[in-house]
């Protein structure tokens, strides 16, 4: 779970907007250790900045792009057969892309190695404040994907 203020209140509705992630938070979202992410940052694989406390951090949109690129380049073994499954799954991840038209929106989330796509009304995407870099939960039930925004810590 994410700890402290990686959120900023975007409006009076208190919709969280991701600004910056501590290295430990970003590492957890990527499914790697903090040491691994620091090595990647030192090697220039992922750009970092400093937060208000002077600690190394990664802004949300940069982390979202990096998560997407890392998942696409990963050399993973073929999936094994499923022997048991849950009727409901929740994937914590970063919004990597939002495509809006006048009525609908397509929202993509990178949750570790999983890319999840949801179609929803544009109004819902706007109300949730979904943009690349926003932390979100994809709740999957059957063939429907519902995007949730977690409460501020």
C-alpha cells in the first residue's frame, strides 16, 4: 500500500491526482525492489527528480510511461495453466493512457506486468480525474472492468 502524500487535491471534490512517488512506492508499483529501481535510475533508465524533502522521486506520468515500456520489453515465460481463479480481481496500477471522444473513454492501466483496458463513459473518466500517472484500481468481474480511485492515505 502507498504511504504518504503522493496525492494532491485537484478540486473541491477531492479527486486524488498523482504528482510524485517515492522510490519505494514506485518500486512496489513496478513489482521490483527499491534497490533495483535506484540502480535503474542511476543508470539513466528512468528519470528521477527530488521531492520537497530532497528525496529521490519519480513523477506519475514518467512512472506510467516507464511501467508501460518495462512491461512491453519484459521477457516473461509463457503463462501456466490456471487451476484456480477468483471471481473478482483488483489490480492496483498506474493509468498510462486515456483516449476520450464525445461519449466514451478508453482507459489503460499498467499494473505490474498486466495491461488492463477499460471502456467507460467519458463523464465517468472525467469525474474520476483519470489521466496518465494517476494511481487507480482496476476491479475485474467477468468481462467488465471497473476503475476505482483509492482513498487518500
